[in-house]
C-alpha cells in the first residue's frame, strides 16, 4: 500500500483526574474532538497553514498539533516537510483535553503520511512532547485520547499503561461553563508536597474508583470520587462548581467532580437510574443561576480513540 500524501485524523475529548486519579487516570468520551489534516511537503520542517480557532498560535513551536507532528517526524527519521490544518472541535482551557486532542490528532495524521510506522505507545510519547511545551508533561489526556476508553498511566519513563474497563451502564454528564481556566494556572495552584494522610486517602480512592468503574459498583463510585491533592486547592478557580455538583447529586447523579484542570464538571450516572437528562438539566440550571451559560452533554465512553478518517 502506498503512503498517502495527506491524512486527516480525529482525537476525542478526554476527562481526566476523575477525582483521585490526578495526572494518571483519563477517559475518552463522546463529547466531540479535534481534527488535524497533515500533508506532505517538499521543503523540510513543520508548518501550520490554518487553525479554526484564531486564539491558537500558528507558530509551530507553540502549536500542540505541530509540536506532536514534529516529534513524529524526528522519531521516524525522515527529512520531509509537513503542513497542517487544525480544526478545533473542543473548547480551549475547559478541562476536556483540547490541547491533547490536537496533539494526538496531529501525531496520528503525521504518522499516517510518514508510512504509519509508529506504535500507539510512540504516538503517546510524541503527543506528550507537545503537551510538555504547552501545559506540562502529564499523560492523563493524551493516553486515553490515543487508546480510547479509560487508561491508567503507571509510569512515564518508561511508559507503562493499563487500560481500565468501564461498565456498560455508566454515562458521563459533562458540563462546561463558559469561562476558561488555563491548565498552567490550575497547576500553579497546587502545593509542592502532599500530606501523608492525603496520599493514603488518594491511593485508596483511586484503587476503589478503578474497581468501581469496572464493576459498575455505584455505591463505591459515589465514595471514590474525592480528590485530596488537587481540587481542594483549585476550588476558587471554579465559580458555580459546588452548586452544580450539589444540584447533580440532588438530581440523581452517583457523584460529580471537576475534569482535569477544569472548569468542566463531570457527573456520573447509571442508565438504570434514568437520571441522565435530569442531571444535565440540573447542571445547566445551576450554572445559569451562578451567571454562566453551560454546554452540557450526556456522554458515553469513546472506546475507539484517535483514528485516521
Ligand atoms: N491532570 C491534569 C491536571 C490535567 O489536572 O492538571 C490537565 O489537563
């Protein structure tokens, strides 16, 4: 099969942290995603021809799709040029893994036009090279965006991933209020050190969360979404969150927390309880009361992950 001169790839939105999984657990969901088209060019180097959102830089040193494509180029050792067009489906600075989705779609499309020689693991590493420049080298969005489903990252160097099964009956009500929180700002709010009792609670919570996601054990899920090391310090960045979470619980959600660096909120529901629409309405109403419009989706797990279109 000959190598195509251009390819378009899609990478999905990802929820990360999910309470106690700070920087190590993420989940791809059906809340849209980003598309990147990569075209081979004769002149070496990576160039960004267009981005659908004017707030995103065309400068290839600051554009995650281009940084990831450049990393793919380096990893394949080829000396050609790549030209990119980026179509943002995800909001910026929302906690839905938008920069990771662009990076992963850029890496997957670049790999396709370079002969598809890189493994999924190498695609993760290439996208992480890009994330490191713009928001820090954390893998909890990139890994599930590549793999699909839920992924727990055990270590970065070497990269060790474990996929986590998510019970069929779970749905994720994803609410994004119309204000932005920069990932770097959310990370700057974190203390350097974690108290021992918080580390212990977080480890226990993450173990319980993974088991409960696999088993569809809603009672354990409800108790396992507490985050002791990030959310308590970031809470002031998320006006309306506490009211939204309370409203979601009142409407029948199993639990609710902030996704990634926020401000997106994810509320977990079981299809058995038929609570999806009620929770979606409750989240929207809570944000309206707090003075923010919110975009709300009742999502499923995106099991496929990034792919060439
Ligand atoms: N785990 C990261 C954080 C995700 O919470 O800072 C940022 O997208």
